[in-house]
C-alpha cells in the first residue's frame, strides 16, 4: 500500500502544481481518508490500487475544499460555488462496476471440476 499511496501523492502533487514536500503531511492525511473511504465503499479491507485515479481526483477535491468544508452553496458577486456533500458520490457507478467485476471474478474462480 505504501507504493500506491506514494504514487497517489506524486500524482496529487502534479495536479495541484506542488513542487515541494511542505504539504505532504496534509496531503497524506487527505489521501489516507479518501483511500480508506473508497475501500469501505467497495467492501474491501484494503484499498484496491486499480481505483487510484479516483483517489487522486477525490484527494485534489478534498484539498481544494479546505476552508470551505460543509459549504453547499455560496454566491459572491457573480461567482457562485457549490459542493456536493459526498466527494465519492460522482464515482458510484464506477464503484458498482468494480464490485460487479469482483463478483464475476469470484464466480469464475469456483467454476470447473469439483472433486467429491
């Protein structure tokens, strides 16, 4: 998992144009929270590396929300901001496909010859 977390951290650095490690502790905490929640959402104990791109997207979103946690709608002059309550909600269909794929893989493992 450490390699996956480092890969996610590196990709978050690129997306946010962060060139040093000054925010790594904060980013690490955001990434840990996102990957833990993804694992729970798909019903696994450990974070599946195949969902790393979703973790990167959600971690960047979480970082960009700092200071605005809980904001659902805001209008200042002509600029309007609103956030969804659940950072992972936009990925629910992908999670469903992932879970469905796991079920298919699990089913195919049990096919074949059965010895009695």
